[in-house]
């Protein structure tokens, strides 16, 4: 497996295709799988698709520290440096969307475009400690894997059994430090007041059946240079649920950038 030493930690990455570079980042307990297996094959004819796993997750090293959104953003920039990328487009899912907000605000000069997929709210999540405790207990329980699979099957909209099992196994494989510290980091995260600083052309992709959809729409309205796409009958796992449609939306945004009522009005008045 290809890896790079990034900020002192061995991180997994892989890539497919050639062209304008796009770095894909997973969510809280996810990994690179959906990007490499489903999305890169649909875009690699036109783009250099780079996938990565953050510290403590997927096939990356499990260090003792650094499991927070600002550090994950610094790791993305350092990965771009290691791969010789002066500028790149970033695609982040869920917690990876929070990393995207951080990148846009703190490292915007490095970005061509920004795509946030069912991102955590710019104001952070409600990090209920009881939810964290319950998750930790489920991870440790002998029947935890089976219970997690059953729970995800009940919430399934489009994912196959194989997709669900892979997602559960990835979730169970993250380090305890990643699981706990990233949860707290998502709770402490709050960049809402800084969204007007995020001038990178930004696309938010949401699932209408996702509990984060309302927050995604609200955050989109605060972006000075943003647009929005909402998939019907799709939950939180947008790329896995509708990979063909997702790839089309990404390609369209890469080609045309931000199109919204404001940009259309500018055509009339400019």
C-alpha cells in the first residue's frame, strides 16, 4: 500500500488517473474505500484522483495524538506538498467536510475548488457524551459488530450488504484515540462566523434524508461563493448511495464552478 510520512505520521494514500488534481477525504469512522472503488473510476479519465486516510483511521498509522480537525487539515496540505501539488481541489465527506471548511478558511490559497459532501455543520455537532460512551461500549462488545450491521441495515436506503459490512469493519478499526478525540473535535468545531472569509468556489452536496441536510443548507447560505446540490432519497452516505450521479455533479462543478442566483444576476448587470 502506498504511504507518505506526513507531519511525522505514516498516512495511506493512493491515486488514479491524470489531470487536474482532486484530494478525497473520508468521514469520522470511514476510510478511502468508496473514493477509490466507486468515485475515482468514474472520474479518472479526466482528473488525478488522490485518496487518503487520516491519522488513526483506514490504513494509516495510529499515532497517540493529533486527532482533530485543524491537524487533519494540516495533514491534507502536507500530503499535497509531498505529492508536488501547489494547488488542488478538495472533496471531504462528513467530518472530512469539516476539514474542508478548515482548509478553505486557513489554507484557501492552496485550493482551486472545495466540495463538501454531507459535511458536519460549520458550527460543529452536538457531541453528546452518552452517544460517545454508547459507541465505545458497542465497539468493545463481543456482539458489537453484528449489532452495528443490523443498525445500519435498518437505516439503509441504497447501500448493499457488502457496503454496510465494509463500513462497519472500517468503523471498528479506527483507533480509540481517533474515535474519542475526533468526536470531541467535531463538538468543539465552530467556524460559522468565519464562513464569509471562505471565498474558494464551494459546492455543498447533501442528502435530503440526512439529519445534517438542514444545517448544510443553512451553511450554504452563509458562503460568499457557494452553490448547493441536494439528492432526494439519499442519506448521509451520498457517494456510496449514488456514485454515478455523484460523479456527474462533481464533474459539472469542476467544469462550470459556482452557478447560483447571484452569479446569474451578475450576467445581466455586469
